[in-house]
C-alpha cells in the first residue's frame, strides 16, 4: 500500500495533480482544499500528498491529500454506506475538515446536504455513523490556538492512544494543555500530557 507520493508537479488542475517521481508521472485525484495547498507551492518545489488507493477490477485510482487529517476524514466518509470516493471528495472540496467535523458534532444536516450529490438521507447517515468517531471540539481549539497547535494536538493524540490511553481522556488533557501552552511541539505535548494523566 502507498502511504504518500513525493514528487514535482508536472500538471495541476482543481481535480487532479500529476506528480513526477523518478521518471514516473502519478495521476492523483484531489480535493479543492489540496489543490489550494499545492497551487501555493513554488515552481520546481517537491510536493508530498498522502494517498488512498481505490482498487477495482476495472480501475486503479489514486486519491491524494495535502494532510493526513483530510485523508482520515475521506476514509471515514467512504466507510458510510452510500458514500463513494467521488462523493467524499466532493464533500471535502465543499467544506474544511473542521467544518465537516463541526456539522457532524452539531447534527448540522444542512451543511452536508448542500453538497452536490448528498441528499438528506445520506447526510443524516453520515452524522449517525460518524458522530462517535470524530474528535469533537477540535474546531474550538483552532479558534483559540491556531492551526499549528491543532497539528500538534492531532499527532500527540494519536501517540497517546497508541500508548493505551483513551481518546476522551487524551483529548481532554491535550486541549487543556495546548490552550495554556500554544508553543509546545509534539514531543513536549506528549511528555507533559503523560505527567497529567
């Protein structure tokens, strides 16, 4: 399985990017959010996209994401019955991961329903299926501490859960910690969290 592809941008459109790596051009389907990130890179700058491979009998399609968090949301969305890869990509092109998480947490059917191809039933199913899986409250963390702290939060949370702590316990400690100390890096956040557990 491919984790990510790193290469120079040979071609870029709002729906796909061609990344050249060792003489091979990989066509990767992307969301508008990832397009915005790649479009801001300088000419000849190497880009990395995290990949999901959709393998079927008649096709082998790559989907790429500028951030792991966006890929994680994509994987959660396609795990919902009735949501395919193109619909998930459309949702991620219409709203940020934080907006999607917030709409799921607050039962905001309207935001999801506003996406082309998503009806009321599908929007409701997304909310019901994913409500317990998303990290509620991350958007509030962004407002208070900024995107950098949110990236630290995500990585530190994943590490703490791998160490055996629950998501709820780890999330609570990290939020409190990062609101008080916005300058912490991942390693510092994990070490300080372990002392507070």
